[in-house]
C-alpha cells in the first residue's frame, strides 16, 4: 500500500472541476484509491466524483490518499503529481 499526505493549497479548495479531472485521471487504474480528510472518519473512493465532493475539501485542509493494488505506485505518482501542481483555471 502507498500513502500520500497533501494539504489543499488552492484558494477554492478541491471543487468540482479539479475533483473531476483527478477522478478522470485515475479512473483506469486497477488499484483501490481512497482519500480521507484529516479529522473525518469517512474514507471515500477517489475514483468517484460524488465521493470526492462529499468530503468538501477546502483550502488548508489535509488529506491522506492511499492506493492499494498492482499499479499502486503508478496510481499514486499520478495523484501526487496532479495535487502538487496548480489546478487548471
């Protein structure tokens, strides 16, 4: 299992557009990819736009992303690369 912690830096948080781009980018990965907001008991499927939106990820909040499966390293590299870059306007 791979794990990545990230603090949301976008002023708008992870709203529908960046969440949708992330979901689309990882949809074809076979690994189970989950995301959890610090202080929240829910862990959601990062491949689900509805799951991502239920977390309400605002600027400054920390999330933990985990990937478990055959392509977990590749999946996590993609997630980390996307979250660490400025979201498209």
